[in-house]
C-alpha cells in the first residue's frame, strides 16, 4: 500500500484523538449490515463541567471535518467554524465542552473508504457499505456515550451537519437538550441529488479512480475530484456573491487572451478551489458523503410524516436559513419548522438576510452570530447552566 | 485520420448544403486573425419571395445546429424548434423563408475545431482561433449575402441564439427588420462563466482529450464531455421542474440499493443526457461555443454602454424571458430592454410564466407561441409582407 498522499495519511493515522469500537460494539448500519471494528476521530474544545451538562456536539458539513476550531493538519488553515467557536464566541469554549467528530465515511480518521478493511488489510474503497446520515449519527451517539455524556446540551450543524442535527433530534430526543439546524433540509431535493450525481460521475469518469481501488494502485483521481468540487462550489455561492466578487473581471491581464486559459477571475478561483480540495479530501469519501445526503429523507422513516419524527420531543429547536442560499432554501427550512410546529415542539426560526449564499453559515455574518449566541444563551438558562 | 465517430463524419461532410468561402473572402475574427477558407453548413425551409423580403434567420443555441425543423441526421429526432417552425406554425414556413446555419466553431459542417485545417490536413483542434458571438454573426452575414438577401425580415434565437440576434442588431442594424431575443443576456454572468468553466475542465480532465488532438488519435473524451453535459443540463431546468418530473422517485426499483447505481430517476435521466450528447457533439466544439458565450459582453464593444450598441436602430425588437429561467433571468432581459428604451428603439418585452426553466424556449409553451406569432405578424404587416 502506498502512502503518497497527505489526505490518505490523515485517514489512517489522524492528528486527532480516536475512539475505537471493537467487535463487541458494532455499528448497526442502515444498509442492513453491522460494521465492526470502526473508529471515530474527533476533537474537543473547552472543559466538560462536573455534571456533564455543558457538552455541545457540532456536526460538520459534506467536506468538513473535526477541526472545527483548530488548525487543519493538512491545509494549515484555521478551523472551519472559527467565526463561531472559541473563547467568548457564540459557541463559547470558556462555557461549553465542544465535541466535533469526523463523520462515518469521511477521510480524516473516522472509518471511511480510505480506511483499512480489517478483512483484507487493504483500503475499503467501495467495499464499505453505503453510509447514511443516520449511520453518522448513531456512530456519534456511541462516541458521546464513550465520553461519558448522557445528554448533550446542544447538537448543531449547517448543511449536511444540519441534517445530522435533525437526525439526532429524531433518533435520540432525550439525549439532546437543544438543536440548531442551519442551512439544511429534511430531505435532499432532485436538483441537489443532480448536482451530487454530476460530482460522482466526474470522479468515476477519471481513469485514475480505478473502480475505487486507486489507493492500492498508488494513484488518485485528482482531476475528476477537482471537477466535482468546482461544480459543487458554484452551488455554495449565490449568483449575487459571484457577481460582486468576480463579475467579468479578468485575472492578471487587461485583455482576453482568446484561448482556454483562465482569463476570468471566476475561472481562476474555481480552478483553485478544485486543485486545493484534492490535497485534503479522498475521492471515495466524496462519493460516500454525497450519497449520504442524497439518501436523506427523514419523513420517509416516519411513515412519510416529518412531524411524526419529532412528536412529543422535549428538545428546543432553532432553525436558520439564509435568503440567498439556493442549495438549501428558506422554503426547505420552513418545511422543518412546520413539522416541528405540528409536533408541538419548541422552535425558533430565523431567516438571515445575506447575499453570500449557502456558504454564509461558515462566515462571520452578524445576524447569524447574534442568533446563535441568543439561542444558546436562552437554552443555557433553561438548562440551568449559567446559574 | 480515423472516422470512427458519427459526430465527426457530420463535421466534415454534413447532410446539409454548404457555403464555401475561399481565400478571397476571409472572415475577420475578433481574435485579430483572418480565417480562410471556411464553410457554413445550413438548412433552409419555405421559399424566398420575389423581392427577397421574407427571410428569417434563426440562430441556434450552444449545442443546437442547423436542423431547426428537420430530422437530425445523427439522432433521428425532430428539429430542435419544431414546436415553432413549420407550415402554419408561428414561424410559418408557408409564409417565410427560414435559414438556419450551424455556428462557426460548431461541429455539424460549419468550420469548427473538428474541421480539417487546410494548413495541416488534420483537424484544427485548438488551432482554430477562439470564436466569438460576433464571429458567428459575421459568418452568418456572409452566408445571407451569398443567398442574395439584402435585409432579413427577422433574426431570432434563444439562449446563445439570442446573443447572436442581439449582435446582429448591433452590427447590422440596416440588414435586420426585426429581432427576437429569447432567454438571453447581453453579457455572460460570473455564475454562467463558472458553469461553463466546469464543463470545459471536465472535458480537458479526460485523458482521451489528448490536448485537443483526440480525433487524430482515434479516441474521444466521451466521459469528460458527458460530465460537462450533465452539469450544464441541470442549469437548463428549473428546480421546480426537476422536483415535479423526478422529485426523489426511484428508477425501476422500490428500495434504495445502498450503492452508487443510479437509484434516483433524476440520476438516470442525467446520465442519459450525458451519454446521448457525446454521440452527436464534438468535445472541442463544446469548448469553443461555451467560450464564445463567456466572452460575450456587448456593451464592452460600445464603450461600456449597451444603449450605444442600438442607437438610432430602425429594427423592431421583441425580448422574451421565462420566469423560472435561472440561467438567463428576467433581470438580464430587462437590462436589454432598458438599453433599447434608452436608445429609443422599438421594443416589446414579454415575461412568460412557466416552471420549465431555461429550456422553456425550446418547448411548446402556449404564451411563448402566441408571443412569437403576434410579434412576427405585426412585423410582417409593418414590412408589407401580408399585403
């Protein structure tokens, strides 16, 4: 087995604590199989209080990871939610004990397609069963239990992280005091499935994908994965944001070159997004996490009624959407809110005005910061955390 | 040179009339070079009247062709605008003489990257200068002149065809009595450039692209081109249309397979769109036509003022947009209308209510059909065609 690529090294020996679960603690997967052994790589920030009542689980998005507020071991960049998580920040590491784990199917140390399959000694590749959002959440629940925490003060996440937060509330209502669902949906739309399928086809069209066995063969479908990332990245930004940031501005030139170079800044930006992504992410993992989103349809597990997923839930909910997010629209958030209302759950809903598109949930958006701070403060009072 | 692929055969010996232009009639290209010789493949429908006043030039969209109302020689399908063009139809072949030519840079017989470069005896590949919308239009103008037509009764087109129609009005105001600009824009937005760049990168990422020389090497970047088409196809449909047509419906199965098969109908549909496209279209042509759109910014050629492009224009304009078209939005059409108003041009503007997205311009949309019929009838009366 070659270990040429940083992303692969991080997949099997991450710079994070790991919780190992052996054959005695298998994970029951949606695909109908038991997964054992498996591992979860995670980070924590802040300190767990004496009665273990101040733990917040943050769920990462599609290509995120456990480094929510710590430097990324491959890119060297600050954690993906540094805007929200830290001392004195809305998700305050001085007050709360923050847990963030790499999702099942990921490539940053939690069991995923780049992990070694103990049955063969080779990377799983596509032999890992297809992972669902519920699988990710059941694995997280085992980690939380391992950490000795009975009830989480909050589970929060944006995008695919919001799906996990929803799934937590549905599967473990008594183990989550509050939930924040940000820029997410209770099911993946046809358009979103379509964009994901384009990404998967781009990966699988790359001859270096080798039917998913590229790690064994010492290659990597970098071009296909870069194209997948480029297509996806367009959906993370609003048309307005692209126009404002780039418009038709040329890249380091005053005239068009009449060639297929990246004449426009937006082309250069996209190419950069694609090429940097492949250094930190595993192509098969991309297939797994996109598939998990596409398969997500919470109502389906409850006889077609989303409200049934939350009936008699004691959890306090906060649902957040962004006006210019066309990937997970406000309409999708309203579907969640209506279901929570129908289930007589406690829910706040905030639509944040911004032109930054889906990516707004990762950014230092004033109203979003204030919403998060306010919701957690209220929940903390209700939980008796500040007294 | 191999001739394995139908699309390539059609590129150099099309089942259409061809106008050849030799070294004495070069085309002055925007790239600053003269192209000669070159050829234009075209179709005509209906009959030119005695005073040659009833000719309509229809301009095709990105991957369209001259077979506007005749069976496509490769796919065997009806012409792409059969809904609008034919006896008794809004663009009435009993009344008008319809011309439609394959665009410069295309692959259906007009000079494009799959055509033989007379200097080398091999296909041009990327040695063909980058083509602009203005180049396409100047080539069409030479064809129209060759056909002995001084003034066109109308130039009409949707999407990239609408850009050509706009460019016609700007370059040759005295040679177009009326113009219909449908689902188009006066310049390509950052988001549209971004989607095109993803498509180009998908093509160029395919190792069978061979730096653009695949025809000489008897291969074809089919997978890359299919991915490009899949990504583009999503942008042609509205989110509502995708939801209505496909939603989360499964493809010939009752349960998800927990695999990377095309479980969802929308996945299957996209894969089909990708795989059928590569049978009829040349990958390098796809690079050229997308680049032509991206380079399009009509105002830039007139000191940044779109109105200046139409000052004192005698042409009658009709601008049409579709409510659910997010590729070329109503806002983009309004920019054109405002410029035409500022130039004191005669303009009608119609926004058609539909959930079918950008593709609506190709479909049998009642209000669109009525708009086209009405606009042409009014123009015909003004031109004295019906008397």
